[in-house]
C-alpha cells in the first residue's frame, strides 16, 4: 500500500515568527503519524522552517521555482538554490500560478524536470476549471495536463514525483469534489501514467477545500493517497486533525 501524504500549502501567508510557532505547535500533534507530513511555505519562511523542523517528522517544500540553473532572471529562485538549503519538495504548476503568472504545460514540464535533476521532489498540480467540468471535459483536461507535465521523465523520476489533483472550482471556495468524483479523476490520472510510463505506482493527492471533517472520506478512497491542503493548513490544530485522519 502506498503511504499517505498530507501536504499543506500556505500560499502567500505566514511571517517567519508565525512559521516557527506553527511548526512548534504542530510537531507534537503529528509526531506519531505514519503519514508523510509536508508544509510548503513562502521562500522567506524556508530557512526558519527548515531549522525548526529538525528532529521532527515534518518535511518542508517550496511553492515554486524557475527551471533555469542560474542567470538573469530577476526575482526567480532555482532548484539548485532550494536544494542548497535542504528543501525537499516543491509545488509546481499550481492553478494559481497557471492563472495569474502565465504558467503553461510547457513551463510546468521544464520545472518538473529541473526539480528532479537537482534532487527535489515535485508536487505537480493539475485540475479543471468549472467551465471545463460543466462541459464534461474533466478527465480529458487532467489526463492531458498530466501527460504534458511529466513528459520525458524516467521511471525513477516518477517514483520521486507526487501529482495533486486540484479542481480549480474547489480551491478556496468551500466546495469539495465528491469523494467519488475526486477518486474517478485520480484514477484517470493514474491510468494515464500507466499508459505513459508502464507503472501506476505514484502518489496522487486531492486538493480543494480539504478540512478535518471531509479528510477521512476523501483519503480512504481507493486511489486517493492523501491531500494538498490550503486554508486549513494555516492552523496547526486543524491541520493536525487532517494529518491524523486515520
Ligand atoms: P484550499 O484548501 O484553501 O481550498 O486550497 C487548496 C489548494 O489550492 C492547495 O494547493
């Protein structure tokens, strides 16, 4: 059985002192969990968070990176830079970045390859808009995004990659995909990866208004390996209940 993974995405929230307090509060609450616990923090919190998680079972991720190694890209951060301070995970292609910062399937693919090359584990986001859902295109959209994001990866790369299915209409809206719908989309993503790489052994998370009262139902579905949690990851106690759903 695949290990469950619960990842928080703080988005643009939390100052360093708040991050340190959060980790100090969360650590004792999740110390006995057998699930992988990840917190993806803003760049300015990374260093403090990495120092604070030492001796805990909490892992740390960034929320974005550039695909180039270095150079004249003002304001950007490379995979090598993240790796140099021991960041382990990086969210790539979140719908907010696709929507507000013009990320495309092509740039997502470049970032995924660069992350893996430098030993970071990408958490690759895919998901349909409300319009696409209503047009019955969900599975077509998410399988195509997945294929394009993972194009050119090796089998070993796949084993170091996490996919997060986040229907855009469910993010920050309080609307959650039904557990059956989320499971069906994730099953379709898994089948696509089987078709593209000959394995379906990959961790696939659900994201979109995950809370303590719906986590268990979602995370115990056959194909859902855990969650990528936004709003509810900003409160240590609430987040710990999601981590400890089982
Ligand atoms: P919410 O949990 O706030 O809906 O956000 C989901 C998300 O975008 C996580 O990456």
